[in-house]
C-alpha cells in the first residue's frame, strides 16, 4: 500500500492523472484478486512469481529465496 500512497502523492503534486489511475489499478487487483481469494484478508508477503505466502510468518523459516537482514 506504500506504493499506492506514493502514486497518489505523485498525482497530487504533478496533477498527472496517470499516477492516480495506476494506484486505482493496483487497488482493484488487490481487492478483487488477493483479498477476495483470501477471505478478504490482505496478504503482505509474496514469492517472486506473486503467489501469496500466507505461511511467511509461520513457525518454520521459509524454504525458498527469503531476504535476510
């Protein structure tokens, strides 16, 4: 959602509607895709192919390419 907020801020500053249109497309995909498919929960973690990772914060560490910090 930080990207959506940044796009809306860019639209406000520049007056260029393409930024708010892009933000709207992201929100549409989230609401009518990820949220609907996930019982209206908004997932926060995805794998490199944009598959939802509901198990990301599970008790076991991720088995695939996870970022460590």
